[in-house]
C-alpha cells in the first residue's frame, strides 16, 4: 500500500505516494452520512480506510513540523490538506492529530507568487476547518484571527481575500469571534474592501453579509464586553471608554468577574508588553480601578501589581512614566483622596 512509501527516504516517492493517496481518498465512494465506504464489495484485502487516513494525516502533520524536503515538504502537505479537508472524517483526524496549530504560523502576508499560493491553500484549509466545531474551538484560543486580519488587510489577491472573508463569515456567530473581529477593526477593513473593484460576486455578497453581521455584534456588545475583549487580546489603546468616568462608575463591579480576571490580565500586560501605549493604558486603567472600587487599593496590592508599576516609572516613554506615577499615587492615597489626582 502507498502508506508504507510515505516514509521512504526518497522525496520523489514520498510526494507521489501522498498525492496518489489524496486522490484515492477524495474519489472513494461514501455512504449517505458522509462516511467512507471500505470497499467490501470489491473483495480486495487491504487496510481499513480509517487506518490509511490516520497514517496519511500523520505524515502530513510531520511534513508541517519537520519537512522531508526543505522547499517542497510544506507546500505539498498544504496542497494535499486543501483537497482532503473537504471530507468530515479527514477534519476529525487532522484535529485529533493536533494539526490545526501547525497551520497558524503559515497564515502570514505573502510577497511572491509561490508564497501567495501557499497562503491561499493554507487559508483554504482554515476555511474548511471553520465548518467543524472542534477545530473552531482551537482556532478561538490561537492567534488565527489576528493573522487572518493581517492577511486580508495586505493581500491584493482576490482568491486569498475571498477565502479569508468566507472564513470570517463562518466564524462570526461562534463564541467570542464576533467581539474579537470588532476589536481588531474588521468593520473598517470590510468597508475598505467593499470600496475596491472586485470581480467575484460571491466575494461582494460575503462582504455585505459580514458587514451586516459585524454591525449586529457591535449593537449587542456592552461597553464592558468591548473593554474586556480589548484587554484579553492585549490590544490596549486610548479608546473613549478608558477616560469616561461613567464607564468606570457603571461597570466597576464587572471587574470582579472570574476572580478579577481582567485586572490580572492588565497586570500581566505590564509585565510582558513592549508597547508603550499598552503599558500606559494598563497603568491608567489600574489607577481608575483603585479610584472607583471601594476595595481597589487592597485588591491591586493583593495582585502584586505595585512592583510592576514601580518598574514602569523608569520607562523610556514619558507617557508610561506619567501613568505609572498616577497609579502609584492612587495606590498610596487610596480612593478617598484619589479623586483629586488628574491624569
């Protein structure tokens, strides 16, 4: 069987075996529920289709991790996956093999014709996986969405833009994807894409549907939902809510959710981010929490935030040092006197 040839030392044999197997699997008869028939009627003895698929998917994942050929291994694997992932049973096998994470690094803006084709086929794989719930769960916890947004912002290839937009449309209603898309600025990107002269009617229709879906998501999101998404994604900026006293007064108890999850992430951003804007906003937001929450100073001290803020007082950015100083002042003064301090 061709599966044994997949692991031979000669790349030519491996590549041809892979492509032949992919063709056989794609052309194999199916039962009504989409499961592959195993060819019992032919009376031919051989391995079960499930065993063949497992070995083929294992080989494809191996090529994505450690390609047998330096320039052809990954493109060959992605090309075969783009054909095979149309089959639900292959999607299941690929997810079980932990293959989804191997696609994420390949979602990156392309600069050559060859890399454009690889990018297109990688995005095609992600689109096919966006129909499969277990794969969606993994995509939700990875950097897939920000990378897809970067691709659609920079790509001029219509087929790449189309498959990414169709992926967004599939994911929009799933979990927190809609909120993340809004936070990543996708509504503005969609408007920009609609202004371009595309010839594909399916793409234009998908853009209109995506725009309508994003508008609905914006309406549903409360101000704290938007803020939480901004923090959890680490994309802190001076959006209006940060300096809006009403936002802090109305939502201060929301910060207690999930054992002060949002505050913990803010503290982590102070420790790990290299972005002066994100550090400034994190310090400012922490100072606002201290001012507006009755136990703000105690809670922030319990989270060991003081040491992180103290370090930022020596930062190269004047904006960071200013907001770090404000936060420290409020930590020492507490809520009673904090209202006298202005940012």
